[in-house]
C-alpha cells in the first residue's frame, strides 16, 4: 500500500478543526436517506439536509457550520470501475447561512489549502462564473482570487455548464460557484485552450464553493433567496488521493481490506481484473452504508430499495466473474463495518440487519441464477461446439433469470459456443419499446377520454394522491385509477379503513389546494431525473423507459403521468368524497366527484 503524507482520519480532523477555528459549529452527518426532502432518493451533497436553513430557517447550531456528510450518487454507477468514480463517498463541507459570503469563503479555502496543506499557490487554479441568463459575471470572485495573488492564467471563466451548482433536485437553492483545481505541472497544456474544463488530466477539481443566493422555482424561474449563503463541498476520497499523490483510490486503506479478501478467496490478483475488483469493492461499501444507515432500508423493487438491490446483484455477478461462488457478501460487509464503525456508529448498531439482509438477498438471487443455469445447460446440451445460442434463449435468460448478456456470453464461451448478440439487442430494444408504451398507458391513470370533466378529475386525482400521502404516510401508493365523466376512483395501498375524521381532512385539504388556484405545468425528463426530483407515481418497471412527463401542481405535487390536466386548479370546482371502501387486501378505494 501507499505511503501517506496525511492519513484519512487525520485529514478529516484537520478540515473540521480548521473551520471550527474559524467560528464554524461541527455538526453530524445526516442520514443517507433524506428525511424531509422528497426531491431526491439519496443524500447526494452535504447541502441537502441543510436546505431549510439555506432557505432562511434558523439552524440550532448557528449560521456557520461544517461537517463530513455521507453521500450516494447513483448517476455515476455506470462509470464505477474507473480509478475514481464512487457510488458512496464522504463530502467535507462548510456553510455560511446568511453570514459570510464570497470574499471570506474563498480566503478560508485558500488559507486551508496553502497554509494547512502547504500546497504551493502556483499549483492551484480556479474557475469563475462568466455570467449568463441574467446573472452577471462574478467579478467579486475574480477580484478576490486576484487579491490573493492568483494570476490571470490561473483563472478561467465558464458559463452555467461548468460554474453553476444546483438545485440538488428540480427546485431549491442554487447559484454560481468557483471551483478550485490542483494543477499537475508534469502534464503540459494539451492545447492553447487547455483549462480545467478540458479533462486532459492537468487539472483535478478538489473543492466547489457555491454562492447560493438563488432559488429555482417549480415553474423554472429563479428568484433571490432572502439570505446570501455559501455551500462548499470537497470529496474526501479524492482529496485524500490528491494530497497523497495516489492515482487509484482502490489501492488505499479505504478499499484494500475488501480487495485483499477477494484476492485470497478467488486466488486472483487485483491486477488480473481491476474493473471487477473495483466494482465489487465500491458496491459492497455503498450497500453496507445504505443498509446500515440510521434510516436504512432493505432491498426491494422500489425507490432506494431497488437501487440497493441493483448494487447487491451487480456485486454477486461480479463475484462470479472472479470465480467466487461462495456466499461471502456478509464477510465483505463486515470488513466495511469494522473499518468505518468508529466514524459511523450506526453501522455497528445495525450490523445484524446488514448481514442478514445481504445473506437473504444473496440466497434469493443465487436461487434465481441457478434456475437460469439449469435452463442454459439444457440448451447447451443440445448444441455442438461452434454453434450459436439463439437470441430468444439469451433474452429469456435476461428477462426471466436476470442474466445480463455478458454473463450468458461467458458461459457460452466456456463451452465453445457463441451468442446471437445482435438478435438479443433487437429483442431488448423491442422489449423496451413495449414497456415504454405500456408505462405511458399506465401513466394515463385509466383516463379513457380527455373531456373537460375527466381532465378536471384527473388533476384532482393527483391532488388526492398527494394529500393522502401527506396525511397517512409515504407508504400510501397508487394501485389503480379509473375516471369517468361523473367520478374518479382511486385505489391506494393502505392497511386499514380511512376514518370519517381523516376523510373530512382529506376533503378539506384537497379543496384548499384547488382554491389556491395553483398552476399546472409539465416537464419531460429521464426516469432518473424524475426520481431524483421526488416525483410520485413511479412504477416498478420504471427503468425501461427513457423519457417521462412530470406534471407539477404549483409547488404542491409532482407526479409522473401522461396528462392531460387543467391549467389552474381553481378550474376544478368543489371536491367531494362519495365513498371509501376496501378494494382488495391492503388496498383501499376512494370514489369522489368535482363540480
Ligand atoms: N453542493 C456542492 C457540490 O455538491 C458544493 O457542496 O459540489
């Protein structure tokens, strides 16, 4: 392993101590599963749990805060396997909630990097917002860097694509930023335009200072926040590697325990199959933290539970790639728990849950895989060396038994066979198209026609769905919807009868939303974006769809749906519940009218 200039825990402490010394209160990491923020699935940045305070609420610890926040970013899963993309990571952050602004923030970052880390200022560069969409060029940031001694060739102006951060979901605090980079002087400029945005490897981003003075509204416009905030974030793992001159984070103490164990069990070396080793190590760490979170969840087919399931199943497949068929997930998770339990006590507290859930999921998935293996063996028996496994079989293995194409191809190769991968791709595309159409139909929510009456009832269904969730809990989910010109019928998961008192509140709240005359707007986005934004109405087969329509009713509700809807809620008229009854086990039904 690498010889370190600064250890991992030492680095964390140096950061927290520095900001504590500059008047910041040290706060604990919040949960990975956002508690009051429906706009994202996981905590992806340190600022997320602080949104209410960035918007103006008083934080009990004061207006200057610092912490190390657990984060999960699933957008990068496909890139995991390179030397730096991580699903789980820790983020160092410091915040000003309406206290200091640009000058102080930049000066503190500069002092920390050059005085505490002793980085030669000549090896630093920064990017600055150039001005766009009515927000002016950030000259204050420019002047501040200049006053600290930066020369013009250390400063780079870019537009929103590079120098604007947030909001984390679809709406919320955001603003221009200045990103700080370390320059690798051993790499010459790749062109005359070479700069931090060109990804040639000369510049490594380490710190992002966001000047959050704007709020993105549901209708896409920006308004000024009541206070000027600073939100900075620095990926701890990346900083640790950069400071210590390490190019591959997987060769550090953070992952090496897991990798060494994998080497021991598989008899292979990390260098033999770097990408597979990295994926296992990354996914096991992320899965352990999701299960072991204070709001930890079990694998499932929806939302966070589904991401977790994908992480675990991908790990199992990757284990098989390096010939590990023993059930070792719990052992790998124990290595992660032992390594992190001092900083994250929840992992120790939830040790049994983590290990049990991993074991259960491994058993479940192995059973599915072994049935699939029996299927493929039957096919193989009938074939001769050099033959091709047809696309229908390959697709069935994927669709029914969860075998990705590469998995089938590998098994085929072992038997001297090939797979019709082109045919598989065609079936896959066909399947995706079918699910997209099916899903679009589903999102229509049973809307048979789009007369004025049914359109009103359709928008009302969205309001009712949200009101029920707010009142009865987030586990309430749409199970069915049917609309005629006379009434809406809405089925939803809920274990018991909704009491008359609760129904009266539902009726009152729906009417209250209607009378606020909220605008209804639509935006098309990818499923992941919709999920991130906290849209409800996501179905289990969601990953097969490329673009979905998301309808927002003011800032009240956001739901995936095919439309159509009224333009303003006051068009709906008075809402009245006609009946509440059981639909099937665990599903209740409400019939209601408007007018
Ligand atoms: N929110 C910003 C980021 O995630 C800075 O913390 O980069």
